[in-house]
C-alpha cells in the first residue's frame, strides 16, 4: 500500500476517530450519536478513521487520486536512498610527464 495521507491528516483522523468510535458505542459521552442507524454509521466511520490514520493509507484517497503527503518520496519505503548523496566520481589525476634524463656534457 502506498502512503497517501500526510502527517496532519493522519493526526486529525486519529483524533476524530478516537472521539467518534467510543461515542457510537457508549452513545452519551460526546453526544454525537443516538441509538440506531446513526450510531452504527458514526461507529464505522470512527473505525475507518482510526485504521486509515494509523496505517497512513486510504483506499478512497487512492481511488480519487488524492495525496496529502508532502512529497512523492514519502510514498516509498526506500525513500531514504533518494536523499543519500552518492560519492562523487573521482577525477583521474593528470598524467605526469616522464622525466627526461639530462644529457651529460663531454
């Protein structure tokens, strides 16, 4: 799975999911849900938000082509390799001129 949810989006999803899910189960603490169909829908949305926030990937975002990460490199598990600088290629030292023996004077 590709990561398509940014850090801020993940934090918001986790917080909203953590509020919505218990509210659906308990019904009264946050006064968000009433018993019945509404409670079930809010509970399922809470679970979805918690799971997608924890995993960092949303199938709906993938289907719609939405990406809230800062860069495409964050989507790959080996993204670090793109930021590691490769050593510069060594330049060959210029060839030394051969020493020419001096002629002896007669």
